[in-house]
C-alpha cells in the first residue's frame, strides 16, 4: 500500500513539475517572440493571453509616448481602431432586445433623407452590421483630407446617403465598410435619444467595469493616452491626433481602452453582464444571407468576424482587428478552447500573431 502511494505521489510530483516547466517554457517562448517584434525604447504595446479563467501571459513592451518616455503598461489607454465596431454592434442589439429596433429595419425607415429611397429600402441594419449592404464608400477623403481630419460620424455617413447605385445587391456579397458603422452609431443616437458615446458608456462600459475606457467625440486629449506612430525615413513620427483623416469618426474606430479593460469586456460577454447570453452567442455566429452569390464565403456575425473551422488552426475563431493611424489592436477568441488573446500596439509596424498562436498550439492551448 505504501509503495502504491509512493508511486502515485511520484507521478503527481512529476506531473506538477512538467506542467510548471511547460508554463515556464511558454513564457520564455512568448517573451522571445515579442522581443523580436516590439521596440524596447520605441513604440510598443501590451499583450494579454488567457486560457479559461487563468492568465497565461500579461506583459507590456516599449513606450506609450516617445515625447515623455512614458512606458506602455497593461493599463495604458490606446486606440482600438475597428474593434470599436463590436461596441456599436452591441449597442444596436441592446436596442433590439428592448423592442426599439429590429435588425430587419431598413435604412429608409431610419434615414428618410436618403436621396434614393428605393435603394435605402433594400438595405437593413443587419446588412450594415455584417458589411453586406452594397453601399459604396463615397467619401471624398483623398480630395478633401483636411475636412476629414475633424469630420464626425454624421459628416462621414452623409456622402453615403447620396448614393444612386450600389456595388452589389444587399446580402449577396461582402465588402468591408467603415462609414456603415458611422451610420449605425447615428442610429443608436436616434433611437436612444442620447449621444451614442454616452449610451455605450452607460450600457456596456459601466456594467463591464471598464473604468478607463472612453470614446472619441471630436478632438481627443493628447495626454493620458498612448500616441500612435509610423516610421518615416527610418524615424518614428506621431501619426494620430489631427494628422490622420477620419480619426474623429468614432463609430468606426473611436473606442480607446487598455488590455485590462478589454479583459473585462471579454469577461462581461461570457457572464452576460451587459446583454443576454443569447445575444452574445448571436453576435458570435456566422450569418449566411439567403441570397449570397459570392465565391468567397460570408465572414461576419454581428460586427465580429467568425471562422467556424477554417484557417491554420482548425478551431472556431471569433475575432476583430483594428488598424487606425499609428495604432493596431487584436481581439482573438477561440471559444471551444476558452482561449483569449488581446494585443494593443502604438506603431504601424505590424506583428505576426500567427507566430504567437503556433506557440500556444505547441503548448496545448490551441
């Protein structure tokens, strides 16, 4: 009996030792990977990786502000770019759950000032949320870049309301649309009766405990947040406030947050803190329009990108990325493995996150 007990204990100790070594090996591999992708004394970023309820990796690199040498930390507030669209999507669904909207509501109902009401009558909120509306991005950004340095959501959506033709029949194809989400932000304002930024703050940020997160509403303060940079002639130059057209159009990319707050966002989705579990699951489910006619398969649930089994890792993947001015952000969820990865960067020099995912796969987390 004693011998059996000793063998069992030896096995448990060996298992614990192996698990410890695996964790240590994972950290070392990730440290090495990110050290090769980020700048220690230049623009940097933060990384958060979680498996189940366990934090696998949380680390920051480089500087949030090259002028003051402020370090990038887990609490640094950075621009999320298009990940902002997921908050707009949940705002629309909250109003749907309250019976104030339907995803089948047409644009002509919500924007009766559309020049071509027949076109607007064929496009629904669901089309806008899944980038299948067919509305062309007719904003003259290249011709009038100075105007678009400060143009708000309404000014960015206005050119689309003048559309006389569509790129394709709504629901038949996919084409990523930033101004569609400027329009969706305006829908939240029309229906809720308050600024959409305040609506998201009250209905999502507060229940989720996202205390440091904010949304651009016009010019954004230049202090207390990360600055975005791009490399020009071998030197990093600031490329965000007042330097990048459409930066003030908040519905498509105006949310600012930290990886600490984004981890709370993930937790709030899982626990249904701000919206029902049914609605969260709906946003994470691929929508296939009945009239789909493209050789490329559909890509979206509500706002989120959804890959059911495709890709290198053959895992269900729900995600969104953000690229705006000098900022890049990633929010990757693998629901079947309960794996979460969040990355924020304040440089246009991108990193290959597939390298990181392969490391996680080697260690059995993916």
